[in-house]
């Protein structure tokens, strides 16, 4: 959906694309928070379902829905009320400020919808209904494309520009939420049970937060780092800001493959941990991680080789196109490592190692990436190339640290401590 939005914004102006790209770091931050909160919940559900505790999982669905609803209302209200202030903090002024605030007010104000979509997606995924979640996503994209065509691009339409793109995104998300509700309650017949005892509500809520909060912290700090990066790139120049927006829409698509693999791995390992099958956990995690790196490298290379054609679809500016082509080639330096980070972190979270990926991400991002990006891009004069070099160092270092941790905890001698002893599955390595 973001790719279609960026393409439409590029047809409005590079200023519109760059402005929305800046505030999009905030909306992406919030949406990632909800997404990872949903994934943290799906890990809890998957473990319960793997242990055969279906009724307990159904109670967790209900508590998770309340948590997502409350958080969604708070965040939506905050972004709607303070959209212009947030856009100003990102360094936008004049026309750029108007574009950014308009987009943030509408898309940010509809974050409640994204929160509930993420929660329902986590429920479907934990129950192995990933195809249903895929249909919901396809339906959302179709509605978004149709709405953009009518509200923004159609010559006889209202041609609302940035406001039309934002409204299309909000309307499509609302349609996707309704479709997800129909899938969960009518098509799949998944039940939500309200716990009879208030103590169960607190217990389920505490369990969900215990898995979700560390899972949310890493992407939250990562996106906060992207906000800081946006300020650095804005100081470099407007052409670089627009080029980053265009290329992010492409590299994010590549990252979606790794994200899908990591989510699938997390769900599978969650079920296998519940069932106590340690050998399959090691095999499936090794295979998934290898495929993730390979596919990310191939797609990054294809994007780099097609850079001229890709950028021609977004902009007519030679300066923006040249910067975009450079950024696509830089993807080869960090996208494979990014894939390894996502899949390895998911495997670690699924076996209960939820704190290590979050702490590693926070420390390396703010201790290495941000200082290095600033030093290379502005004082040393490498401009946006300096940011990309810093990103490559950050991603590869984190991938190395997470891989070392996974090898440590997944050895047969230690892996037996990751699952409860059962009568059917004897403890391994004890």
C-alpha cells in the first residue's frame, strides 16, 4: 500500500513526496509498534495452542483486543491533535509543513484501525490462518488503489492531492478492518472469551505485555532512529529527502519478504516450543534464515540493476533519480543483514529470548548508527552516502550479535531448558 501511495505522491510533486516521507517515519513508527504488539500476542497464542490450551488462548484474544483498542485510541488522538507540531519537529517548513501535517492528521488519526487490524492478524496467524490474513491485505490494497484513482489521479475527480492519498489510506484500512472482522468471527469462527475472573484478565494482560513490550521496543527505537536520520537527511538537501522516500518504498517491499519469513518462523517455533520439538526448531530456523538472506540479496541486486527504470516511475528530476539509484545500490550492503536480523530475532523471541534482540537493537542503533550517520554525512561531507554506510555497519553488526546469541541458546546442551518437560517429549541435553 505504501508503494502505491509514494507513486501517487510522486505524481503530485517531489516536495509532497519528501514531506510525506518525513512524517511517514512517525506513522511507520506507530504502525510498527502495533504490528509488533500483534506479533507478540500471536506468539503467546501460538504457545497456548501448541500446548492444547484453546480456551486459555481465546481468553487472551479478548484481553489483547482491549489493550489494542485503548492504545489505538490514545495514539490516534495524540497524532490528530498535534500533527502540525510533530511535522514541525521533523524540520518541515512552509509548503512542506502543510503537506506533512495534512497527511499525518488523517493517517495518524486512523491509527486505531491499524491497531485492531494488527491484533486480528495476530489471531489469524497463530491459528495458522495466514492465507486469510493475506486476503485481508489484498483487499485493503485494492480499496486503496481504487480510492487513490478516484480521489487523486482521476481527471474528473476531486484531485485532493496529499489529502486524497491520506484519505485513501484511511478508508482502505477501515475496509480491511471490516473484512478482517468478518474473516475472524464469521468465516473462521474463532471465539473470543471474556475471562470470568478479573484476576485472569490481569494475568493474561501481564503475559501479553511481557512478550509484546520487548518485541515493540526494538522497532520503536529503530523507528525513532529513522526520525533522527530524517533530520540529518533534511539537512543534507531536499533532493536526497525525496530520493530516500522513493527508494524506501522499494527496499521496504524487499524487507516484507524477510518480515513474512520471520513472522512465519516465529509462529512455527512458538507451536513447536509448546509441543517440545527442539530438533525441528533448529532445522526450520536454519533453513528460514538461509533463505531470507539469499532472497534479500537477489532482490536487492535486481532493484539496483533496475534503478534507472524504477526511479523514472517516481520522478522527472535527474538529481533525485541519481540519488535514488545510489541508494538502491547501497541496499546490497544492508538488506541481507536486515533479513538475518529479522529471522534470527523472531527465532529468539519464540523461544523466550525476548529481551536480547531489543537490547541489542537499541544499543547498536543509538550507540553506533546515529553517531556514525551524523559524522559521515555532515562533518565529513559524505551526505546521504554516509547515512547508508552507517546503516550497513549497524545492520551487519546486529546480525552478527544476534546470530551468535542464537547459536549459543540453540545448542542441544542448552536448548532443553527452553521448553517444559512433558511425558511425550523427554528433555533434551539434560
